[in-house]
C-alpha cells in the first residue's frame, strides 16, 4: 500500500455524505482515503438490541428450516424422542433383527429401526445429519419424495438386512458379524441423500457419491455390525431411486476427470481409509490392524481382557502389558499409521510426490503386517479368532483389502502426484529426522541402563537394543505372541510411552513442512513479459505483473503469458493474461493445466469481464473484488455543474501557485528525490501496519522508468503531493495510465489530489491517451443490489478493521467526483471449497511482512469495529 492523500479533507462537502454501503480490503489502488474517526464504542443499551437481533435471526433460521424442510425437522425430533423413550436399548421392541422381526413377528421393527440409535454419539450425529444433509435432500427432492425415501426406502433396506441375517444363521460355520440388532436413522438418510445427488452437476454429484460410498463401506468393513451393512444396501436403493426420479441423463460413473479432481478423489479415499478405525470406535467394535488404535483411544480392549480371564490365548500376555502401560503416549504411537495416512492424503490433495510415497509406504506396511498376522495365526479381532469363515472374510477385507486398495489406486494414478519439493529441502528433512531418531533412541537406551530398577525384568544387551527399536514401531503393526519387558513406574514408564510418539510427531511436522516447499515451476524473465505486455492487452493492472516477487508462465512458443504470485500453494494470477483476445481461452486453459500439474491452486485476481466470462466457460466461479473507476478521456471535462467538484479545487490550486511536474523517477533532481523519500517515509511511519503489497504499489515501484510521476509543487518549490501512474498498452502503444500511489504532506493545501488527477487527465489526453484508470474501488459497487456472497461480507469486516489504520472508506466518494465509468473486476476460482485457503493467501499477499505485533494491531481494530 502506498498513499497519503486526504480526499475527505479536500472536499468537505462530501464528508457529510456518509460512508459507502460496502467495503473491503483494497484490491487495485494505493490510495489512502483520509483520516478516520476513532472507533465507535457501543453503549450497554446498544448491545442489548444487538443480542435480541441475534436471537431473532436464530428464530428466523428455524422458521425457514421448518418451511423448507418440514419432514427433516420432524425426523430429527422423532430421533430425539425415540432415544428418550427407549433409553438406547435395542431389546425394547424397536430394533430389527432376524429373531425379533421374523420369529417373534414384530413386523413394525423395519420402520421403528429407522429412529433408533445405539449410542448417544450416534443419536447426536443422526440429528445433525437430519438438519443438514437430509434438509438439503428435501429441498432438492421435495417433501413427499424425501419421506418416501427415508420411510419406505429405509424400511426396505432393513428388510433385506433381516433376511440376510436369517440366511447367514442357517449356514454352519457362519455367524452374524457384530451384534444381531439393526437400528440406525442414517439408513433412511443415506437413501434420501443418495437419491437427491442425481440433481447435482457432475462435479458435485461425483464428490457426494464417493463420500457416501467410501463412508458406508468403511463402516461396514471396520465395524461389521448389521446396521453398517444395511447402509450399504440403502446406498444402492438410493442410486436406483435417483435414476428413477431424476433420470439417467447423467452417467452413474464418470470415467474421466480433471487432474485436480482426480487428486481430490484419491486424497479423499486415502483419508477415509486412514480414518476408518474411527468407525470401529463409534460402533464399539473394529477389525483390522489399525482398528487397534481405536481400541487404545477407547481405553483397552475390555472384551479381550474379559476373554483372557477365562481362556488362555497367545495374545493375552500382550494385552496384559497394554492394560498396565496404557496411556496417551502408547495410544498416540498405536495411531501412527492412521495419522500417516491422513498426512499422506493432505499431500495427495495438492499432487505432492512426498504424500504419494508416504501413502504407498504406510498402506504397504499395513497390508504386510496383516498378512503376517494371518499367516502366524496371531491376529485376534473383537475378542474372536479369525478362523470362522465370515469373520475371516471380513477381517481380510478390512485388514488386507483396504490397504491393498490404497496401494493399487496410488500406483495406477502415480503420474498425478509428481509435484516435488526442492532437493535441498528434502535432504534437510532427512537429516533432521535421522538426527531426531538418533537423539531419541540414544536417550532411551541410556535411560534403560540408568533406570533398570524400574523394569519388570532385567534384559541382555541385545534385548535392550531390540526393546529400544520396538518403541518406534506402532503396536498396530506388531502381532507378538510373547509379551515384551516393560517398565512399571517412574521416569522409565514415561519414556517408554512417549519416545516413539515424539519421534513420529516430528515426522508428521516435517512432512507437513515439506509440503509447503515447492520447486519453482515458473520463470522470472521480466523483460520477456514486458515485451508481451507492450504488444498485447493485459488490462489496466497488467504492469503490476512486472513487480518484484512475481513469477511468469509462458505459453509454448512464447506468444502469451500469465503473471502470478505463489502464496501458500495458491497461484494468484494478477489481472488479465498478456495475450491476443482470440488466444485468451487457450491461454487460460493452458495456465490452469500448468498450475494443477504443479500442485498449485489457480486463482485469477482482479480480472476484467472478458477474462471472467472466459473462465466461467471453463467451469470457474467468480466474485466481485472491485469496481474500477475509469475516465474516458475524449469526452471528459470539468465544465458545468457536473464538473464543479473537480474544477473548484483545481482552479483554487492554480491560484495558489501549484504546478504539476510530469516525469519519471530518474528525471527527478537530487533535492526532489530526497523530498519524495521523506514524504513517503513520513506516511509509512504514521501507520500501525507496514506498507501493503500485492496489487498496491510502494515507493519502490514508483522508481520504475516506465512509471510516470505527477508531482504537485507549490509556489515555494516544495513537493506537497505525488501520484504514480502505471502504463497500460494496446497493440504496442500506450492506451492510458492507471493510478497507483497517492501521497501528500500532512500540512499541504486542500485539493492537491483533485489538482493532480485533473492535471494528469488533461496532459495525457493531449498525448493521445484514451483512458485514465483511478483503479478499483474496493468492493464498493455502483449497484447496491449486487451481492458478493459470504466472502464479500467477511472482507467487508476486514476493511472496517483496517479503516482506523489506513482509512479506505472515503475512497469511493472521492472517485465519484470525477464522473468515471465503473467496470467490474472479479476474482475467479475453480472450487468454492478452496475459498478459505484463497482468502489466507490473499491476506498474506497484501501483508507479507507484517509482524505478530502488527497483526495484533489489526486484530484489535477488528474487535473494536465489531463491538
């Protein structure tokens, strides 16, 4: 940011006009709108109505939900009532099973089972899904179809489950997995939401279906209770209803997807497999090696402990050790495979090769450990051996099949995950991890020797080393038949529990750090970009692409380019691409493909309508981030009443002896150079935050020889104000200029900025320029009905927080006096789910050097403005 003008002071008549209705952080100009009044401190009387307004807003939300989704609201209430009446006990006549529904002829249970929950967390989750996912489905399908989906579709799925349970019980050697009761409101919810997904576009339908399919499959394989398998049936019924009600125009399976979407789907699959043990935790069971992590988080496996009290099993010694040494450290260590898969999924989302290696390695180890456990007969899951036919099939599907599926998916799609970190960063991480391992392992070995008395038995030298190494291996990968030695008190027990967990926490932190290190994919050939900029049309902000910190992507052949800043993995393309109009779509498509291939999120910031329209054709969404104020020079003037707000300060400045000097920075005299530096430093020193960057110029950008300066010099030869102007080109010629920096001395005469802008307009019009851009008025639109959505509202609050620090709110009123034409400037993005990370990237781009203390100043201003 870089301006110190005071337009509010230059036009006192405008000061009473009130603030503009909508504001946000600046996006394309460096003006300071003037000094702002102190933040208003609300009284207690003012706070009470605000609280009442919040309560009224909540009531209005509830009424809207009741009007738009009455069945969903009633279904959620019925779940709560059923939980209270039944006490969450399945044998109260409401849950379905082969015995209750068929043998005891309780034929109402397929319907009552749709309201019953097995636990309080399950009931709470069902209520939340009813008020969110089911309410959305009802608005899509309608109340009648939603009710039919939940009641009839859910009951049909329960009936299928009941007959399947009865059929399994007839086969010798097979037994129902888990308990025998079927009860879950999510059975009907899955039917309705799956059916409603048919009305979505291809992108979101695929996401919803993959999420539902993987979730129900994981619960079925990890928990294996009858309700989990019935939800698989309800998913199939939902697909059938979707095809029946909405039609078969959209294929159920889309074989091709974009690189970014493929990464997103694979990442989601790996993350859900990693979180699979939570399904076992929520349902009280669990299968597979990493389900042991869920058992540790839910204390030890009490069922296995009870069985060991009456039956001698080889794994009982290990379980005894787990009971004695149980704590947060061992639980974290057991959850390491789960955590590593989730961390791998984070990297896969942005195409990181490190995430691919981590995912393949972790899933391979899980599958190998499960195969070894099955071969040695040491695997005991849920208190039973894996010998029974159905138990063995289910255990193998979850313990071996899912990790193997992860490996297969990653191997098939390996070309999508080629984004590498710089080699030196990867080497640095390897050195840090090796040093951490040596330090922790060495410290643990030393502690073993010094604290021998705190162990249950003495160990030989080789056993000490073996035990030290075991502390770094998650228990979920170990199927031992002999219990290891263990400490029973004191510091040795603390080290025994935490040394491995601490090492893996370092690994996770290091991998996440490596994800943020991206090998440069663009070039920094500024001169080549400037040549393209002069020959093409990159919009009024195209020259911002020449500033420091910008990277360039050039199309094959070098005939087009995009300037962008890479911030936190987001490629913020600045203004329009530098290319011929007929090449705009091809250039945008190629840059998007380049960004996706290199793990960057492409975002086009402050683009004009032709570029925004082309991006909409490529599937992008957009939001208004500014309205550019443009003076059409051929027809502009200061005559008449319409021009008096500019004419009066302009003529007064001439009477007071002000003159305008139009030059480049290199043409300044030594005295002028020093005066301009002093003026700029005085402005910066008066701010609680540093100069802003990104699309806002500073003193450094003023020194470019292609940037023109307009100096206001008084009768004594003193510089009292300055504006800087960025060139804009069309077909190799200067078409006009864009206002960037505006600064003035604190004691300068009124009307300095009006004088400078009017003088520049008259001067460049004589030189043949067609337009003079006053840059973007930040999120202040000429049409108050234009809506920018939630993101605009959030940015508006940030702008209000910055008002005491920079004063932007009088900027719109100041520009209106020049009677400009308003042109929409947009931010285009591919996926609404990326908006949070995009918002963070934009904030960091504007304030890259803000210290914690300066950030706290902005936070305090935000709190004061929000109170």
